[in-house]
DNA sequence: GTGCAGAAATTGGTTGGACCATTGAACCAC
DNA sequence: GTGGTTCAATGGTCCAACCAATTTCTGCAC
C-alpha cells in the first residue's frame, strides 16, 4: 500500500562533489594519467570544505578511479564518465584454496560465455588479432618450454575484447589480478598451466569458424585443466602444511 | 565492550584503522546489522583523529561493508574479516539499452552456471528452501496476475545461495541493483517478465532432479525471455523518443 | 652556461575543535 | 495510548592549522 514512497534526499554533499568532478573531467576531456585540480582548489571552486572533497576523492580512490600521490597531486587512473555504475565486490577469505576455486567458478562461467559471444561476433580484424596473440603465446611456450602467463593473459584478453562486451574483460581482469596477488608462483606446482596449452588453439579454431558452442566447450575444458592444477597444488600444500 | 582497541602504528593511518577495526569486528564476533563504535570512540581508542576514522569508514562504506546513519550510528552491512579481498568494478555507461543488454549477458553466464552448480550441490534443505520461495512467487503471480519482482528476486537469490559460491550472489546482486535503479518500471512494457514465469519451475525441477545441464538450459531460456522483453521495450522507447 | 645542493613552494595526510542535521529515547500533557 | 517536546547521541560539514612527501626554484661552485 505504502509503496512508491522512497526516502527523500536532502543532503548529499560528497556525491554532489563527485558528480561535479565527473562533469569537469568530461568537459576537460581528461584521460588516465592526467592530473586533476588540487584538493584546495576543488574545495574553493565547489564551495565546500576540503574535508568533503577528501571524502569524495577517498571514494574514487577506493574504486580505483584515481590515485593520490602526496606532495604531487591526484591523478586519474581510469576513464571516468558521469554515468558510471559501481559494483564493489568483496571476497571473504580469498587467499585460501576454497577462495581460489570460487573465483575460478566465476571465471569458468564468464570465460565460456565470452568465447561463445566472440565466436558469434568477432569480425575478420578481431580474429586476426586473436591469432596474432595466439602465435606469440605459442612461440613463447616453445622457447621457454612452459606457459608464459603474460602472453597467455594477453591472448585471453583479446577474446574478451572481441566479445563486444567490455564487462567480461573488466570482471575477469579483476579476478585475474587477485588470483595472481596471492599465488604468484602457484602452489609450487611444476608446469602450472601446461595442460591448458593445447586448448588455446582449439578455442581459436572454434572462434574462427564462428562456432559458439564449440568455443564454449573448449573454454570449459581449459578451465578444467586449471582447476586440476589447483587441486594438485592444494594437495602439495597439505603435505607441506604451509600456512 | 569497546576494549581490545589498542592504538595503531605510524604511516598509512586509515589502512591501519581498517585493519584494527576488522580485528575488532572479528574479536567481538559482530555480524551484519550490528552497530559498531561511534566515530568519536574509535578516534579516541585508536589515537587518531576523527577525520582519519571517517576516511577509513568512507572506504568501507564505498565497498558496501558498512552503512552510516546520521544521528544513529554506523552499522555492519556484510560479514567482514581481516583477510578480505576487494574487487571494485566500475562499469561505464550502464543506463542505456546497450548497457542493459551488456549486463544481461553477464547475468546469463552467471545465472546458468549458478543453476548448474546448484543442481550439483544443493542438499535437501536447500532444495526445500528454493521450493518454498518458488511457491511464494507463484502464489503472488496468480494473486496479482503478473510477475512480482520482489518474490521473483528472492527465488533467484535462494538459487545463488545454494550454489555454494557466495560470489554469484554478490555479482548478480550488484547488477540487479543497477538494473532496477534505472528501469524501475521497465520501459513501459506491459507484463514485463511475464514470459519468464514458467521457467522458474522448470529450473527448480532440474535442480531437484540434480540435473545440472537441464538447469543450465532452462536458466538460459529464462534470460532469453527477459532479453526479448528488453528489446520490445527498446522498440517502444524509439517510438516515443523518450530520453 | 652547467650541474647540483639546499631552500622554498606545492600538495596530499593528519589533527583538533567547532557547529549543524538527524535520529531516537525519555518525558509529558491530553 | 496518542501526539508533541526536549534532549543527548551521532554522523556530516566546516575551519584553521600543521606534518610529510614531492616538486620546483634559487643560487652557488665550476
């Protein structure tokens, strides 16, 4: 009965500051790396206290939009537009085996969908770019007799980009980052990722052939090999009783 | 109650504040909804200024971990542990039709995977809970001759919870929120979501039968009906040239 | 003029104190 | 009970400093 009576909004200083700042960035066409006005100037221009400006900037910093360097200034870290939507995720206990497996389940879902979408939408240029990254990766693999995480990652990124939906790259990138933050040298498993190598080309073949279901299936196989590697690592971990 | 809050070290004050607070929450076993010490008390106990406490809490607020209510206090909104990992995502341009379709592609991937995982992992208790939510939803549907977004959402949430991976609920919830922020009464499409109704029970049947691939397929069908509704809405929008 | 060390200005980080706006509980008349 | 009023508690904002890291300028030695 008393629906459609949302709480009213009287004050929202720091939100207003962020809105104004987003408009400023847009108007000045500022891009990543560029410096934005000092806190003192913002406070003066916006007619708010420096404290309020700081709270607003703290929010942006927490979202990774901005970087503050004491003595130097505040710099944009990413593109910013007035109609951004924020989706902060917190993963409790992400530095143990179970946490890693949880992120991998998300990645499995997204990786498969991205590969399928890519197979549908990728044009000639995108397919050529993916193949280029694939060649680089395979060359690195043979030269160093093992997976090169850098080149491997670039190959996957090219697929996300060709999916036509930037959200895939954003979300998977975030998980990729916290994946590597805690498991830089994954669990002492030798040849980590080795088993995933052949599937990179099979995925590409399906994409090039515009076969979405095939691409999805191959992507699932690839993730399955990574999960196996992780499980081996967990077994190792149990033996050595680390952590 | 507010013991065990020793003063903190030097440098990186606000991070240290958050660390101390996380430890405090852990020690006092505070859960969602509970109130934590006032800013003034925190400032005094931690031997930092109230502004520093506020910057730290602003960060947590931005991450959705905490809610501040003026005149009342600061309350936990989610479980918090010292070893959390944060993954803030900012999505550019989500309030137009193309943006909505992009979020729906992500949701399609996750919804399908969550349903499949749920079919594998859900125990008797989880299945009973899902069926309870389904019954409530169906009852509301027949009573009001249309989809009830509230009950519908609760049904889906129960599936995410039963998937055994809280990330599904976190990510999809975030997208669900921004979905409704801009399209509260979706696009003037009458009977929005009507077509999705039957698939709720077919999904449940597959889950109850522990049939992951069936659940995945039905979930994909459900999302497809939502996409169709959205496309119809976009067509309406073009006619009226709103926005 | 060049190069470099030290001074000075700039800028984010922190502090303490003050006041405002909202909330919620206690209290009071009716 | 119901509906106001008062009042203390609490988050929100503001101000005016000062600290610490960085950058820029200055002036001296060469």
